[in-house]
C-alpha cells in the first residue's frame, strides 16, 4: 500500500473578491460555501476562439496568459493525425516531435495539461509503432522539450495526465504483462504508485505542494462482474511515502468513478461517480472535513432534466468554482457550478455568438477564465475550442 518517492518537495461582483482572503482563513465548509455563493456569473462572457486548439483547449498562466491544446489543424511543417501547440505571448508555437526535426513518418501529439508557468505536458504516439507512446514536457519560454518517459525506468509506454506549477507530473505507465499503473515524477524521481488489488489505475492530477495525487484505481463493483475505476487519492504521509485511499462515492446506487482534478492548494477535488457500464454518471466534488475524512457532494443537474445523466466535473479553481459537461439523452452542454447553483454556459454567450453551441468546459483558472469545447451549429461534427472571459 505504500510507495516511496525520493526528494519530495456581465459582471463580477467586486465585493466578493474583497472578502476572499478573510473567508479562506476560516477553512470550513460553511465559509467555503459562502465564498462560492458570493460569485456572480456574468450575464455575458467574452468569447474568443482558441484555434487551432479544436480539441481539449487548456489554459494556464497567472500573470502570464497561455493556452494549449491539440488539433488536426494542418499547415506546412505540421505533420501527424494530431498536432499540439501552445499559444504564448500571442504567438502560436508548434510543439516539436520527441524524435527531433519534422519526424519521419506521421505521429500523433496531444497536449494534456498546462501549468501556471505555461509549461505543457503531453503525449506523443508514433503511428508506425516503432517508438510507442511517450510523454513530454515543453517549456515555450526557452523552447525546451523533455522526454519524461526516460525518467520512468522499466515501462514500455507512458501517458502524462497532470502537471503542477513546479513541473511535477503524474499519469499512467504501461508494464509488459501487467497493464497500466499510476506513476508520479517529482523532482526527477519516479515511482509507480500503489494501484490496489487489481494493480491497475491512473493518476490524473497533483497539487502544488506535491502532497496529494488524485485519479482512479480499478476495483470490484459488489454484485456485478465489473471492476471499473474508483475515485482514488494518494497522500504523502510526511515520511516520503504515498498512501492510497479509495474515496467515498456518496450513494449505494453508485459504483465506480474517478477524480479528474485537484485545486492547486489541495482543498477541492472534482470528478465523477458512477460507471457508464452501469448506467449514469454524476459530477462530484470532495472536500476535506476537519476530522480528515472527505465530504462528498453530487453536483446539481440542469433544471428540467429527467432520466440518466452522464455528467463530469473536469476542473476546479482555488475559489471552488467547478466546470464540466452535462450530458442528458445525448445532448451535451458546458456547465459551471458555483456553490449550489449550476449554470449552462450557453445561456451566457453574447447574442453575436448565437451560432455557437458549447458542449464541454474543460478548465477554469483563478481569474475565472474558462476553456470550453463546442461547435458552430452549422458544423455540428467539427469540434472547436474557445475561451470564455468574464
């Protein structure tokens, strides 16, 4: 159950932000809920395309502003089924291949995470099969590309999923004859994390202090033949070990789930509970109680929704504002949860953007900027990326 990691270490209401430092200092659920309720969603967001980030647009930066993603966008010198890029200082920079140059043959590059320093983490797949799946970090400030797969010995493939502000990364690694297991790479030291009785799982995100890692491990669903992923957390016990715990799902009717994201300060976890195999998935938030246990909260559906939903909470900022997707009967909508309220972001677009439908909100930063996926209603089969700014 224990693994060692070495060397671990439209309007916004102005008054709401004036209250933030005071409310955070109380560090209890009631104060956090009051803080969330103080936020006023803009009647209209400003919307900007993130092209060529047609797929999975990601946002980063504090005083720096940057966006990353991947796309099937083509231009001279852009090869592959998918190409990754980072938009930094108003310039679009293509992330190069790990094999150098333009890379002979096609490859598939997918940016997976970006931190406040605009460093991008992603994966590259060689479509010829010769080099397999490898993971990288790319720093656009200095143009440096690092193959982090080389730092994880004994595995034949890696897929990075999360990255904190210090450049520590987490994801899953493939082992011959074993399957996929979660890993963490902190200060250049790698470990394979405990993955429960099935020795199978993945790590999705890591807090800024590198003390908490979140994701999922496969476990048995009682009374069924299924072993879906269950929401998991690995916590540093202050002695260089990470201990695995399965988080509560909040209902006997739900089985399985995963944590997608943790706030930078480690106070909020978000993801989903339930399994698509067993019908229905619920967007979920976890918060630490004073006794160290976790409070689980199922996030509200959009008004008037009936039947099974497939809702995911993808990201949370330091104020506890959560973004994700709401899926009912095949209709997907990008949503924002603030306190006990849920908002369809399509209802907060300017009238000049009536031809756009937003399907999924993928990330939110501390300034309230939201990255979303959607499409032009005239082209429903073509994904596009957008930024929403308060």
